[in-house]
C-alpha cells in the first residue's frame, strides 16, 4: 500500500464513537480522510475539530442517511465526482439494538427492516458503487465493521415481520455483513481489493453499547486500534475474506460458511439494492 500521506480513506459513521476516533488517527498520520455522517452540523464540527487537532486540512465531508438507499447512491456519486481513486473504505456506520425497553421494529425509507438496511444493505450497496474507485486505487481495502453478536438469518422471514426482537435484528444484520464480506472477497482479486470483516471489541464505550446495556466495560480505544490495524497494517496485504476479532483472525457464525446461504443472501441483497452483480 501507499504511504498514509498519499492515501484517500473513507470512514462512514465518522461523527461519533469509533468512526470519529479512527478518522482522527488517520488524519494525524497525514491521510486524506473522507468523513461520512447523517447530520450536517455534526459533520462540520467533527471536521473542524480534526483539522484543529491534527493540522491536517485534507478532511472532506459527505452527508447521507443510510436508511434511504437513494442517499447512498447520491453519496457514492459525489465521491466519484470528487476523487479518481480510493485506497480504503471503512464501513463503520451502523445502528444497534435500540434503547432498552424501546426495541421496536422500525422500517427504512425503502420499506425494509431498519437494522438490516443500515447495517447490511447500505454498506453492501456503497461498496459496490465505489468498486471502480477502489480498483483505481489498488491495492485497496474494504473493512466491514460487524460484531461478534451474530444470529442465523431466517430467509423465510428476513425482515422479521413475523417475529421481531431488537437483539436478533441487530445480530442478523451483522451476520449478513460478514457473509457479504466473504462472498465479495471471493469475487475480487486480492491483489486489487481485499475485503475483511471486523468485530472491533466487546462492550466498548460507544453509543450503541450505552443504549443497549446502560454502561460500557471497555475503552473505545480498543475499537479504534482494531479498525486502524485492518485499514493500514502491512501484515494484511493480500489477506481477504476473513473475519477478525480485533486483530485476530477467528471463525464467524457457522452460517457464514454455508455456500447455499451465501448465494441466497447475495441474490436477495442484489435485488433489494437494485444492483446487477453476478
């Protein structure tokens, strides 16, 4: 990979938590960092703070709400307009189970179960739309920030219309992200674009954890270091199609290795995002 000072790195969900932390760390080391968020005011403030703290002015902002796939398409189109290549895509944005006692089924602007869309369909679509830029920046990387909380996908009720539970919705969406990581990695040359999934750490001090559990049990810096490692480590050159627990390669949920399930999810994701990907 190129030196960080020469790289263009996109971090989704960069206005809070781990995303904001890893964006700051990358900026400190001279990368051109593209910050994504869904609140214009927060995006502007984070950009201003990163520039002040790092003295790196190569910080750009992109606005998109992942609960609307059309916004993802516009976001990707603007990145194409602004840049000729991309070195790293960190799909960090996501939503959790919801607040304790308020874990109700929600629907996206596209009519899909909200967690399945934000945590899986939106990053799935974004990665495919940005593939030409990633290939132009090769060797490049896609890092999908998933979770150790993974639950088997019920393809007969993938939108959880019959039986909803906030934890199950979250865990199913994160397994879907891991499964799409494995399948995309098989379809790409590792010398061009590598694709890996990551559990950044358990019960870290993030909004998602505080909402669901009330308090955290580990510092957010663990997650920042985990994402930074997958994005930058020379040890991971040509390493693709893996699931990491922090910095260790581990096994994901058994369904992630079921070829029939992988193909089923791939076709469903293509159809729902209106992609024509073989």
